[in-house]
C-alpha cells in the first residue's frame, strides 16, 4: 500500500515536470529560436512608465534611434542563459555597430532582489554591459512586447517597427547567431 502511494506520487511529479518543460518553446535544446515575424507593429515607446530608469545612457526615445536597426535584448543580470548570451551580443555590436546597429537591453527581474537599483547597477557593471539598459521593474515593457522568456531578442527596423522575435540563449557561431545575423543584415541593407 505504502509503496504504491510512493510510486503514484513520483509518477505525478514526473508528469508535472514533463508537462512543464513541454510547454516551453525548446529553450533547452534550441537557441535563437525565431518565434515569428512582427512586421508592421511599432516598437513600444520607452516613455510609458515613469518608474523606468536607464543605465549607460540618458533616457532614450524611438525618435532618438530613427535610422538605426535595434536589437532589444530582454534579460536580467542574474539569468544564466542571459549571461551566456552576452559574448554573442558583444560580437554583434562589433560586427554591425558601425553600420547603424545598436543593442538596447531591457532588464526585467525574475525575483524581488533583481528590482533593487543598487543590485541592478552592480550586476550590469559586473557583467561589463556597456550598451543602454532600460530597467523594467514593473514589467510594462515586457508586457508591451508580449514577452514570456529570458533571454528574448526583438529586432526593430530603421523606422521603429518590430521585425522579428527570437527566444533563447545564443552563442557566436550557432544556429541562432546565423538566423539573427541574417535578419540584421537584411534590415541594414
């Protein structure tokens, strides 16, 4: 009797874990997964929430970025997949920066500690992030993008329109890098 209950409980736990991971979009096997075109939709404005603050820049507006291709990187300073994607992001800036390409981070917390200004400033500094970072503690920008994952990457064309969304940890030379690089090249032409 006891053994059958233990087996039932273990079975329920295993099924719950499997169902949970089955609902995620291949974040653990695929990187840089494209989740579809977003063409025609304007990027959400940066000035919608007075609680936002910026690191590594004065506050930005899309009018400041007109004519540039922008990659929005939704991350947080303590997310392992986000951290492992940083060398790739830095390589994108080196590859395309002189051609009118810019990265903007959107820091969105996963836990309460990641909402604290000092912790965010320290985390961004420790990771040597030098691109502009919008702090989205209240998830306003996250919701405006209809985002669900860390890290996520949104390409914005020279006119401020969302072009494509990619999800997942991405590395230099992997499939995600190739997909996103090709999308950037197309927008830069």
